[in-house]
């Protein structure tokens, strides 16, 4: 029976860190980005497609990447799939911002 | 909306029916967890008819809509060597194409 990377119910896992922390500014921005893109005004893609993109992570990436990092990478993939932005446009913009910030 | 309801196919299962969750290949975005596949449970609610999430996940309209059921399983049927109370249950929402009225394990054909 094929098990998808996210479908871990019943498996023995490692210790879960149950410490609470306030959402960071980075996490809040990613949350806001998703709400705006999937909201009634924009409807760039569905939450179902976000789940599908996250489920496409390799097992290594799925465990290595953080929760909001998986959201962010899925948002990027779906914006490209929907031809709203191209990978080149996104990469160029990232470079511009890096230059401006002196990286 | 109401005038279209007569064209909506009726659900294949009713509250109280015994069903088996099919085995098989998960879809693009799959909402039927592995730990319930092949397990036998009882329909406790016919939730309604919803857009197909595995098609929505591929930027498609998600039609035809699928019946969604709330299914109750005995924990002792779900987990081998379950040592909790025999009255413990787990309830999951499962779409119709993942369910069968047969007792043997079947492969899903969405």
C-alpha cells in the first residue's frame, strides 16, 4: 500500500517538541500571502492544490523543511503552474532584493 | 441551487451501513489515510456532496461532486494489539469512491 510522505498516522516517530512559540514575522507574512492568494478576490489556486504540492516533497525535504517553508515553496510552485509568475521573474526579484540589502 | 437537486445522484450508503475502506494508490492529493485502508467501519453521517479534492488539487473544477461520509471505526479494528477500551472509536470523513460495501479489500478506482 503506497504511503504518501505526509501520511504518517500510526507510524512511530521521533519526540515531538511541544514548546509553544509566538508566530514569527516571516511566518505571519507567509500566512497572509496564502490567505490573499486563495481568498475570494484572487483565487490564484485552491488549498487542495497547496496540499498536493506539499505532498510532492521528497521524504528528505518533507522532514527537513519547516511547516511554513513548505507552504512558501508550494505557493511559489503553484504561482508558476498557474502562469501568474515565472521562475525567472521570481529569481530576478530575489536577486534585486538581495542586492538592495547588500548581500 | 434547489432546482438542480433533483439531478443529484443519491448517496450509495446510508447511516448504519457497514463499509470497507478500499486499498490502493493515493491520488494527487489524498484525504484517505493509510491507517484506515482495508479497515471496516460504520457510516454515522452522510455529510453531503463536495467538489472532488483530488481534482481541485490539479487546478480542475472538481466535478462531478462526491458524496462524503462520516465513518466510525472500532480502534481495536484499526490497530493491531490495541490495548485500550473496546469501546474506543475513531471517526473519519471519507469520500464515496474510497468505500465499498464488500468485506474483502478492494482497490480504489476514482
